C-alpha cells in the first residue's frame, strides 16, 4: 500500500465515522421526551452553553487571527527571506486546525444538550435505556472528533505533502484547544464550587435543587468544560500524535508514513465497531459496560494492526511499540481507577478521614493524589524505554519513531475514550434534570448510579489522555530535533565549520539546564493562574447567590412561580472565564519564545524536557486527587459515614471544592499546554537556531 492509497483509506474511514455519528445522533434524537419542565430546563442549559461557546469563539477568533498573521510573516521562515508559498500554506493549515477544533467542541455541545434530556426521561423506564442514551450521545462526539482529526491530517498531507504544514495544522488545533479547555474549565468550576459551597454546605440544599441560582450554570459548565473543552483537547492530542509520527516517518523514509495512516485508520475503525456493539443489560453495571467496550476496542485494534503489519510487510518491531503503548494506556487507566473509584480503598480511606473534619479530607486526598502519580509516570517512562529499545536496531531515527508510534497506539482507540468521557457530563446533567423535573426516587437512583460510573470512567479517561499526551510530547521532542536538523541542512547552518546537527540534550550544558529549570516551573505557574481565575470568579458568584437568596421573596421557601435569576450566574461565569482564559495560555507561549530567543535550540530542548516531566506530574496529581475527592463526596452521599448533611459530608464537599479546579480546570489543561509549547518550539526551530542571544554573543 502506498502513501496516497493509505491517505484515501483514512478519508474513507473518517467519512464512515461521520456516518456512524449521524446514525447515533438520529437514534438519540428519536428517544422519547415529553416532560415540559425537563424540556424547559434543558433549553436553558443548551442556550447557556451555546451563548458561552459563541462568546468564547468570538474572543478566540481575534487571538487566532493575530497568530495567523504572525505565521504568515515569519513561519516556516520570514516571508521576505524564504518562500511566500510555504508561509501561505502554513497559515492556511493553522486556520484549518483551529476551525476543525472549534467544530469538535460545537458538535459535542449540540449532542450533549439533547442526550441529557433523553437520558433523564429514559431513567423512568429503567437503567438500560438511560445508559444507552448517555453513551450514544457521547459516542456521537467520539466519532465526529476522531473522524475530523483523521480527515484533517489526511487532507493536509494529501494536498501539501509537507509535514511542517502538518505541524501548523496541529498547532491550530492545540492552540484553540488550550484556550477552550481553560475557558470551559474556569466556567464549569466557578459554577460547581459556588453551587456546592452555598447550596450544600450553607443552605443544606440537595445537589440540583432548582432554588439554587447557580444550578443551571453548573449544568451549563458540564457541557462547556467536560464536553466541548475535552473534545477539543482530545482532538488536539490525536492530531499531535499523528503529526509527530509523520514528521519522523517522513525523515526516515520507506513505508513509515503509510504505516502511520494505516494504524490510525484501523484505530478509528476499531472504535466504530466498539461503539456500535456497546450494550448494557437491564440489570447490568454501567462501569463494567463502559470498560468492557474499551477492552473490546483494544483487542480489535491489536488484531487488525497485526494483520495489516503482516499483509503490508510493515516492521513488526514498530507494531510491538504501538501495541505496547496501547496496553500501557489501559494499565494506566486501571491504576487511575484504583485511586478514584469509590469501591476501592483510597476513596474509602479519604471518606473515613472526612469524619474528623475537612483538614483531614484535604491531607488524605493530596497524599493519595501524590501516590497515584507513580504508576502512570513509570508507565509512560517504561513505554518510551521499551519502544526505544525495540525499534533502535532498525536504524537511525527509528528509536524516536518507535516512541511516536507508541503514542499513536495509545491514542488509537481515542474514539472510544471520548465516547466514555462525554458520557460522564451527559448523565451528570441527566441526574440534575431528573431532580428538577421531579421524576421520582427510582429515576434519581438510576441516574445517581450512571453518574457515579461517569465520574469513575471520566477519571480513567483523564489519566489515559494525560499519559498519552506525555508520550506524544516526547515524540514532539523528536519532531523538534528533526525540524532543527532539516533546517540546518536546507540553510547550510554551520557550527565549527560543519553542518549543525542536534543529537540530544546534555543536562550538564548550562544552556540546557537553564531551559530545564524554566520549563519545569511553567506548569506550576500555568495551574496557579487557572485556579486563581476560578477562585476570583467563584467569589463573585457566591456573592450573587447570597444576594438572590436574600432579595428574591419566596425563593427560600420554594414558593410556586418564584425562580432564581439563573442568567445572572451564567453571565458571571461566562464573563469571568473569558477574562481569565487568555493570560495562562499566553504566558506559556511567551515563555517558550523568550527561552528560545535567549538560549537557542539547546535551551529549548531543556525547556521542553522540564515542561514534560513537571507537567505530567502536576496533571496526574491534580486530576487523580480531584477524582478521589469527588467520589469521596459521592460515597458519603450514598449513605456512608452519616450520609448527606453529616459533618463528614460537609468536609467531603470542601474537599471536592478544592478538587474541582484540580481535576476539571488545571489538571487536564496542562497536557494541552505541553503540546502547545512543543509545537511552538518545532515551528520556530529554524529561527531559534539562527537567532538567539547566546549565538549572537558567541559570534
């Protein structure tokens, strides 16, 4: 199979994914929904989510327009020095990436705000139909996102044949994803924290009591943060993994570019089969149903790629690296489940600690979050090591290519991962709609069970996504080296009389060490800026809730016809998120440029290395600690340690309040931040090589 045929096959399977998404969309839309109260609340959630998305995309279009202009002028080389055609292609690829990423978020919002209503009303008929409405709603997004990413990469390669343009496409996807994830995360946790702290702790209200002014904003937040934001995030991760692999495959030559497309195409095909065949029995366990679908998809991918490797005579060593990456991804998911599942020891230990007060909730949650980092970090390290050693005998460049293919393998079933991830916020919304629509205790019990499964699986998918991003950015480090060396050859860049060649990064080199220290600090600063944004925003919303509770007569008593001013809370969350989302992302990009222009490519190598290690540690710790606190609260609310309203419950709510921005704002945004700075470095590789203060000073 040649490159063109593999690209056409990728486009065909991407179209098949869109057809599957359309079928699933029609199925979800056709489910019964007749409750007027649920339709009314569902419409409020949909309107709020679309309003936020529209304002966010309007703000980001200005940012992306400025970046596109800078790319046109300076990348891959200044337009007055290099080829204007290359700069135009790079600019169009970047815009193409931002548009595809934005569409991924919009599709997620549209289906999630339909599926939540269908899942809520289906809960009155049993758990099976409610589960299927939630899962298939999430699967629409899974199919659309992965279909879009594979289609975009295939089209860029088909039309340009230029892997550097592919990095531009990936940068477009990741830059928009960074701000979409950060903005959505600030919105959702502003509302969630405010609703919980005032509603549950101060006023003793149930989870989704319609008297709580922040309750609609909370449900809107589930969609803009956990659906639209995560969709753009995983779209970016999938594109970045393929881009990194293709850059190195093109540098090596042979059938490797074809192999990347074949494996990515099979991954999407396996996800289509897994999603279409996913089912749950009427008396089944939703967590088991979600996990079994993932395992089936994994097995299908392993078998089909082995068959393709044999038929097309690909390298078996690269196959082993890909499958090993996928298997380690599943193992990392299982270890994440151990630390965040309310049936396992860590969550129950934190629940027990909560009986002694919130300080012990925080201490035990942080401790378990830190412990949870080791298995995933070791897993990523072992995967990179094994892939390197297995593929190194194939020749120069194959070791790093093997690592990139392990990332492609780990993300091969991302269609199923997104389906599971989007299921979580859909059934979370469904649970709120059941309570606000007074559909009865049995329906509430069903949606509670579905929501608990969603929290567990969502924690697993976050761990999976962060770990996959770790492998991807290690691959992007290899892509950065390839870009530097290709530029040096093309422009005859000399050092000591010979063509410059970047072999690696020596940490004893003061330039590398300088970059390492700065890069390691960036994830901490980035996280702080996002969480401070949540903190400031939540304080404004808490004040607004208090005002409404104090001033709206009859609201406290639940008097008929008296409703809170939900739109005021939505407006606070929207305005604050848009105000706070730009500084954190911009800081990371500017820091990359400053380090590159000071220390050149050696400093950037250290910067990326420090950023990867520190970023993975922070992301895993915060995501897992947040998941532990969230399910601790749910575990106590199910009747343990005194249940709702007990001192243990109040302590657990405080823990969950700390955990919310950990797991849904900063944690999952860090992996996108790492990807963005890696892509900026690769795109700026030539400029950093020739234009930096150290190089000028040494001249």
